[in-house]
């Protein structure tokens, strides 16, 4: 798939993993500590939390299913969101930038949506710089979380 958007200047540290649609970080922090740390680090980069979905509690309540702790944080940087919404009014279908904190195999992992997915899905090159900026910010957040 050819696109006309440029590569980002982001720097993934050696301790981060990537998947096709996100950046992953494993931390020694406990679950609650990780939620607090990522929320504080997001704030440092201009992101607030618009939504918080406790998937574990919801599935227990609705389906009586026990699963490990799993929370989805809907992170938003208002300035970046405004630029993208001006360029692509329906992009709200892809916002906010979700951050997942979950317990897996006795450890806590944090995943960040890759904002470049928004540009990739919309094919709107106007939002490329903003997507790169958001990715740089989220990568700094990921790198700031202790291993």
C-alpha cells in the first residue's frame, strides 16, 4: 500500500515493542501504579483522559467472566485533536488515542494506539504532521514508564 505521508522522527527505545497499530511497554509497576504513571506522563505531553473503561469490571458485571485487570484510557490532546478534526471532520470515529493498561502473565503492560493509523485509515495527508507529533509524544510517554 503506497502512501504519500512521511516517516516519523519518533525514536522507539530498545525496551519498547511495536505492533501494526501500537506501541507496547512492559513495566515492573503494579497495575494501579502503572495507570497513575501513564496518566501523569500523558498529562506532561498535553493529553487528558476523556474516558476510562474498566473492561475487567464490565465483563464481570455483564457476563460474569473473570479476567485479568484491563483498562482503556481515552487520551486526548485538545490542540492536536482540533487540527485533525479541522482537516477530517469524521475522524472523531477514530478518536481519542486509546491507551490500554493490562495484566498479562504476572506483569503489567501498557499499549498506545499508533496515531499514524488515523492518517493511514483516512488517507488524508493534511494530518500527517499532526499524527507524527502525536506519535512522538506518545512514544516519549511510553519511554518514561519504568521497566
